[in-house]
């Protein structure tokens, strides 16, 4: 329904991604302010659905993920104290990891027992 030169201008803008604005101001002010088709359709959740989930449904396949592998007592302990070690070593992960490894090895068995129990519970969850 647009005049031919206006239609050509709009089509040219759409081909360039809608980013080119008419500096002379001959175009419609509403058109210049409204987002392009590409901008309006940029919904990350929709993109994920369109590219991921809909393909699974089309293929008739569902990907089943296994639960995360159970953590060891040492990993559980490290997860609980990593923040303290990172603060102590100014976010140097390698130094923090080395210090945690040394601290775990130096720990007495009775200090490790709560973490061993938690790891055993985690193992049960994995087996079920």
C-alpha cells in the first residue's frame, strides 16, 4: 500500500537489517522509531525453543540426562570452603586449589567424617 519509492526504501532497510536510517528525513517518523523485524523477534528463550526443543520434538527424540555424578567427600568439603580460600588467595584459583588439597590431606579422620557421610548420601541419591 506504500508508494513505490517508499516501498523500495523500506525493503532496502530490511535487507540491511533495519539499521540504516534516512538522514534526509523523507521517511515516516513511525517507521524510524519502530524496531526492525529482526529486533522484535530476538527473544532468547524463543530462539532456544526454536533451535533446540522444537527440533527434538520434530525428530521424536528426547535427550535424557543422567544425574550429576556423586561428589567425593573432598569435593564436597572444597565446595563449602572455596569462597574462603579464594578470598585468602585473592581469587587465584590455582593457589586456592593447592591450599585446599594440602588442608584436606592434613585433616584428621574425625574432621572428615561429616563430609564422608554427606558423600554417602549423595551416592545413594545417584544410585536411585
